[in-house]
């Protein structure tokens, strides 16, 4: 569990991740979901790679869970 969400190569579609939504950036509240699309093009980002979840929510990855989780 818990690879860095700041490195794009750690994130693939279909993985379960915890993200911070734009509206939750102040509180740091995490939202769990499955990656549908990776939106950040750079290989890394200091605040986390931006992704779209399968339910349509967009946020920056904070925690990448192992594929079995």
C-alpha cells in the first residue's frame, strides 16, 4: 500500500487511489475511487498527479493502494 501519488509512473487506470478534491484542499479530506483517466502529463507533480475517477470526480492523488485493495 501507499506508493507516492506525486509520481505519474506509480499510477495506472484501474488502480484504487485516495485523492483530494479541489473543494477539500483546505481540509485534506480524502476520496477513494478507481482511476479512469490520468490528467497530468508531467512525470511528477509536487501536489500529486491529477486524475479522473470512474465516478467522474477529479482530484490529486495522495495515496496509491496496491492492486489487491
